[in-house]
């Protein structure tokens, strides 16, 4: 082929421009972009030359397919066929065979001569891999590709045989419903899924490897395919018995009952979760976790509140368990001895030791009724940072380390000189909710920019909130005087010396197995 033939149909300026662009191409993607320009300009001979040259350089099926596809687009069928045969010899994995098979369906001759042959090789490479088998079902049933119902049925049959767990069954059912498969095939899968449900040993929230384990999402997705209500209830009871001690597995179950307007069963399910998973909130259960126990509590409270007064008894039971399982340090009657309990029982004390700090200030929680320091429900730093066994974290806010806490104290004067903010709640439930929203607000200030902050529990109001520093109240609450005097607060929880003593008590008891 003479050089002048390559440039047929192009102007001198186009030829000059394209020569310059071709010389600058040095990657697969460069040549793809360049070939598109040639196609748009009608430079088919030049494009054919590029396709042949670049095909020789490729060693990956998808890349080869692109050059073959371009040859087909300019009706160079014989050349494309030759490259298709060469590509088939070069590839050896499922995706490449499938992609070449799909390409072979682009012309009638290719489809008749090569498609099934290439799909057979793809099927062989798929083996028992459900992802590959499902991708193959989609491909061979597509009207733009093989569009062969008998071949599709054969692949579906193989896929059903290779469903070794409930997750695979659920995924395949969803796929086949989308492709309008014969209902009898779905029935076969449902029957197989029921067997898996009965054989399940454990329901887990995380991914699983054992076919006899199951994720709750998969289980609930599966029972949607069963019309027999008695069978559904039987499987649900079996499922409940297979949940170990993960309270979160009961939440989607309660939501299922709620979706069928069975609030009684939903609440009963949540109560069972409380009994079965009680020690999920124990400090020992939260070791090495990245989740904050507050989040667990809030999620469960949110679920209970969906049922209003119907769930009050169960809610009270849950809050009692949380209270029982919260680690505590008893402080003496002499500490805060002048605090009037009528002021409020639960105090959340925020110690601001660094003005305009970009990190959270640290906090201490007190139950003034029982004279207790309330701890977080895990020992380990949830960020996994430098303090992998930081016992101080149990008693202080999540961002804290011993160094930061100690820096906030004046050890020579035995005093805390920063600002002390006291937030007061009237009951344990409101305390939990306002505490949760407070931490969300702190995070919002640091990381969320100027967007408006919307509390999750706007109705869980505080009794009062004040800030103290250097023996003075900084922001007297409008309702503050209804509960106690400034002097009572300043001499007790608003005292820097008392905060120092409180922190020392925490330090002395930080490693106790409480």
C-alpha cells in the first residue's frame, strides 16, 4: 500500500495535522483517541493501518477487542475476522472470552461461526464462580448478543447447581426475575433457598465464608420470594434462634414485622434482642472495635421509638441494662457535697482547656443521684491511634489521651484553670440522646463546614446548661434559677479544684476491671 492511498479523502491541512498527532501518540489511550478522529474524518484506510499496528502490541482481550470493533465499524470484515481468530488464541480468562463472544455477535457471520464457541470457552473458565455465571447469563440472554433461550437455560441450570449458600440464591433470583425467566426456575431456586435457611447455623452481619452462615439482609431478601405465610413464620423463628449476640441483627427483623403491620411481633423481637444480647454493651465486648457504643444504643432507641407507648416497657428494660452495664467509679460523699440533687441528676461536664481547639475538648459524665462517674462502654481507643490500650478513654471523650488530659491540669495548684461547661439532663434516656447530639454537633463544627446542624433528638432538651471559669458563671441559663443557685454550682461541679480532684480519682482508678 502506497502512502498516498492512506490519506485518501483528506485535505493537505488534515494530513499535516493528523501526522503530527500520530507522531505524538505513545500509549494505548493516545491511539484510541487518535483513531476516533480518523473515523470521524472518514480516513478509513489510515484507521485500518492503525488498528493492525496496535493490535499486534496488545496482550489483553479488551484492548484487542477495541481494534477489532473499529475494523468492523469500517466494514473491514475479513480483516476483523482474522484478528478475532488471533485474539482467541491470545486470551485465557473468562472476561476476555465473554467480551470476544459479545464482539462476535456484531455480525451475522461472526455470530453463526464463533459466538457459541467463544461462549463455551467463557463458560468453562467461569467454573463455579457465581459472579462469572451471572455475567454470562446476562450476556447470552441479551438481544444485542447471543439472545439464545436454550443456551441461557443451560447456563442458568449450571448456576443453580453452583449455588452453595443463601447469598448466591438471593442474587440469582434477583437476576432471573429481572430477565423474566420461567417461573418454574425461580421455584427451584426458592426450594433450594429454603433448605439453606433451615440449615443455617449462624446469622451474621458481616460477610461470611461458610455456606452454613448467613447475612440478615440475604435472609430477609430471600423470604420475600415465599408466598406461604406459615412457611415464612417458621423460617423467621429458625432465624431468630440462630442469631448469636449481635443486637443489630434483630433490628432488620423488627423492621420486617413493622412492614407487615405486626408491631406486637416487632416489639417482642426487640425485647428478645435485649435479653439475648445484653452483654453486647459490656466493656469487654467493645475491645478493638471502631464503633462507639453510643451509636449502638441510639440505633436501638430509635427502633423502639417507632412504636410509641407500646414499647415503653421494653425501652425501660433496655435503658436499665445499659445503666447496669456501664462501668462506674464511685466518688465520696465529701466530693460535691453541697450539690443539690434537685438541680438535676445527670451531668455532662466539658472541660475546655484550649481556646478554639480543632479537636474535641474532653468530658466527664456524672450520675449525681448515685454519686458515680459513668464510663464509656469500651476500653480501647476507637481511632486505633497511638493509645491502643488507653484506659483513660473509658472515662473521657473519644479524642483524649493521657497527655492531653494532664496538660489541662495545673498540678502545682491542684486546679483546672480552663472553662467548665455543665449540661444537665433530668433522666438517663434524655442524657443519652442529648449526649449523642452534642458529639454530633462537635463533629459538625470541626468537619462539616457551614451547613446547618440538625439534631436527631430536638425534643430531648436539657434542664439547663452553664459555663464557669475562675469562679464565675459565664452564661446564666434562663431556667437556671428555677433549679439551683450560682453559688451551689460554682462551689461544686463548677469548681476547678473539684475538677482536678475528680480527674485524679479517674486516674487512680483508670485500670480497674469495673
